[in-house]
C-alpha cells in the first residue's frame, strides 16, 4: 500500500464480530423487535368481528412491515452496504419480495372471506361493496402492481425483459408503496387503533421513505454536485476491454475503497437510462478513479468512444468486497476473467502476505496482467496465472478443486479469501472452500451481477 493510500484508507480496526456479522445481527435484531411491536399492536387493537377477518387484518399488519423492510433493503444505506454488500441486500430484497407476493394475495382474500362470513354473503359481493371506498380501491391498485412486478421478477420472465421495461416496473412499485401507505393510514381498526399505534406506523414509514430518498436521490445528487466527475482519459486495454479514468474535485473526500464499484452514467453519450455498475480497477488515490470494463453490452461497448472531458454522473461507491471485512493478516485473491478488476484494486491496497490466483482461458485473455505482475513484484506478492480449458486434459484441468487449491496455497486456512469472477467459477471456488472447511468469516465474495 502506498503512503497516499494509507492516509486515505487506514487499516481497519478489528472487532470481536466481523463487520458483516455485526451488520446482520443489528439488521435482523431491529426486524425482530419490530415484529414484536406489530404483534403488540394487533393484540391491543379492537377485536375483529370474527377470526377469519382477524387473521386477514393480522396479515395486513405484516404486509405493511414487509413493505417497509423492502424499502430499507434497497435504500443503499452506507452503513449496511459497506458491511453486507448491495448484492446480498438486493438478494434479500428479492426473497422477501416473494413473502410480499403471498401476503398481497392472502390479506385481501381473508378479509373478503371474513366479511362474507359476517354478513352471510359471498366474497365477490363484499369485493364490490369495498371497492367503492377510495382507500380500499387504492389498496387494490397497489396489490395489482405488486403482483405484476412479482410475476415479472421470476427469472424466466426477467430474462425476457428489456432494461427499460424493468426500470418502468420498479417506478410503478414506488407508486404502489405510496398507494399502500394511503390505504394503511385509513384502516382504523388496526393501523390507527391507538395513538401509540399511529405514532409507531408513521415513524416506521417516515424512516423507510427518508432512507430511500436520501440513499437513492439526495446522496447521489449531492456527491455529483460536490465532485463534478469528468472523463480524464480513455485507454484501450487487451482485446475488447477499456479503462476509463475519471477525475473531479475533492476526490480524497469520496469514501471509496478498493474492491467497491460505482454505477456510472455518461450524460450526452448514450441514453439517460444507460447506467452501468463497474468496479474500481485501481485503488482510489484521492485524485482519479478508474473503471475497466469488457464490451459485453451496447453501453459498455461504447466506452472507447467517450470523449475526454465528458461529464460523468456516478452513484456510490457501493459494496462490501473490501479490506474492511478482513479477519487475517494473510490474503488469497481469486479472480476470473474481467472479475480481475476489483481484485487488482485490492492487491494495490492490501497489506500482509498476498497470493493471487488469476483464471483466464489464455495469457492473451488475461486483462491487466502486466499491471498485476508489476504490483506483485513491488509488494512481494505471489501471482499464479491459471490458463487452459476447464476439465480438459488428463488429469482434468480443475484448478479450483479442493486438493488443487490446497496445493497452490498450503496455508489457505490462515488466509482471508476474496473471490470475484463468472458465476460458475465463483460457485466452484465457494464449494471447494466449504469442502476445505474454511470459516465463513474468512470468505468474501460478491455476485457482481450488479457490478457488470
């Protein structure tokens, strides 16, 4: 690590709990406390007319709580993102979304069944009666939007959607949140049953909405106004890979670390919705930021044509794939393909013994190899370039099998392991690390599907 990097990013203080575990503990403790509060709100509210209707209202309370959690998970709160990572938070958001789907179906179903039971009618009759009430109608519209979005989130459907369509669906989800909030606040039997219940729900929704607006709107606008990012240089690398150097004002005040990524837009050079999450491919030095990307889509293919001086709109930095998560002095960095970009940045910043395993089909495919070799020599790190087709030859070429990993890095149990690369490679490495019984706290990976 250079002297400048040491000043920008001092070695993290070790705590009893690794940062990721501490953040998970805090997050799920807060969720658990709120679940208990919701149960108390339900128990202290006026009893429902019958058990079926009561169960429907109980589901409605938990539906509201899940909606709040969904907003918090995607609010990009810096404290959570730096410790857990946007990829995991987004994954949790997706899975809790399926809980939201079922609650959106079951809550109105049991409410209609409950009213039908109470008034000796049919659910359809009660639906026609209730939809005439504006708050209920708003709730119905919100439910329809959520159900459509959930259906489009199924992998088979998601793969067929354009980015523009997917973006439009998520804009509609924010509309659903607002409609759901209005519906909730007019539901007097549970949500506003007591002054304390009303105060609780308003405080909870205010926290979620303020977090979302601050993290997704205010913070990006403020940082871009402060730093005024611009393209300083565009450098073609090997093959169809390009590096873009970005400069700006007061970059030493930007809380970026090696291993993180930012979401980049180049206004005036492509559509406004062309937002690409690319990793920082060099440790931030307070003067420039560098991203390196492979041309796999229309937006990334255009990077070589960006004129020097182009304004840049950048969101972030994001991600927990940093030295903040280290638990050992020694480190093993494993990269495949263009996943070398955050690994190269980490190699520049990390202290202590470091070994790098770089997987590529051929030496010519190894992006930034010259930089890696120079960095490894200057820091006394070990660099192994692993080439060849996986499974080919006799014995088969499987460098990340448990026995091969142990042979390459005999002291692997005494190291933190950072893994970044294609999904198949990353999964193979993680399986081998589990087979070798490496402690979970020493394994660091992020699914850079968000990071391009």
